[in-house]
C-alpha cells in the first residue's frame, strides 16, 4: 500500500480523552505527533473532525432543539476542534490550514477543492471544518465527500476500536475482527462502520476505507506503512 494523499477522519469524542466533555491536551498532542511524523514522510493529509465532544445535533434534537439548528451547532463544534488541532500541529512544527465549508473568515478560509489541493501539494495539512455545511449530514458523510473531492487514495477512520468486527466488541466478547471486508458484505451483515450515506459515497466512488485505532500512539504511521492493523473495506 502506497498512499500519496489521505483523508483522515477523527472522532470528536476521542478528543475528549478521559474527560466527559471538551478537549484533552494529551489526546491533541498525541494526534499532532502522529500526523507530524506521517506528514514528514511526504504523505499529503486532509482531515475532517467530528464535533461530538462539544455538541451533537442529533442528541440535541432529542432534547428539544430544532434539528437544523442543532446540526448547525454541531458544525460550529467541528470548527472549534479543527482550530484546536491546527494549534497542536503548529506547536509541533507542522504547517496546517483550516478551511471551513461555511464562510467564517478570518477563522478559516472558505473551502474549495482547488484551494485544498493547492495547500496539500505544498505539503500543508488541510483541516476541513463545518461538515458538509448542510443539516442532516454527519461528519462521516463530510469525510467521505471531502475524501472523494480531494482525490484521496484512502479514507482512514480513526476510532477507539481497532477495526471492524462481526459485532460490537465492547458488548460481545465473541466478536471476530475482519482484516479485510468488501463493501457488499458490510451491507449484507448490517455492520455499522459509518452512516449509510457516507458508506454509499465511498462504495460508489471506489474510495477504500481503513478503520483503525487512532488512540494508540504510532498507529497512523503503522497503517500507512502497510502493517496489518485495522480493517480495510473496499470493492
């Protein structure tokens, strides 16, 4: 596996670390170090981050928030996380840009494919905040969309779980991990890797997904070096 350009999807919940809310400086530092080491090898890195550590629109809707307003609050949460990661990367000597899918200069530049690819080719890490800018779409869908748009070779989904299993390994000790699985088999088994919109986008556009544990330091580099960690999902 030789990936020239990747789209890394990071979980907002993972950024809170052992806290129940907000941002963990330790997790941000760990992520920044892993991204720094991969960027130094010449891989071009686009990043989309969730916002669940701050606000999740769907949860808000269950508590009486208007769904559209709730999703917009979630989009702003992803921008906060994007700025936090940009700051951590810059502290580690990595040039990073925040582009936003909603106009909010000077917080970030307005996203376009041309702008994103120009910065990637210059060797800068590009963090795309604001989701798709539309309600009813998750940040998984945003990561699939941006991965396809920037012509990434692979979508890396960094989670707390080390791959795709036959069942939820946190609930079922008999769950078995897949090293590799086809999109169609994921559909047939009703496995929850990403939401269906995101998953279908990847499948129809031939963007492979690798699900891996980002919370173990060094794993990002190992995945890109072709070590057999995580699960590869492809056609």
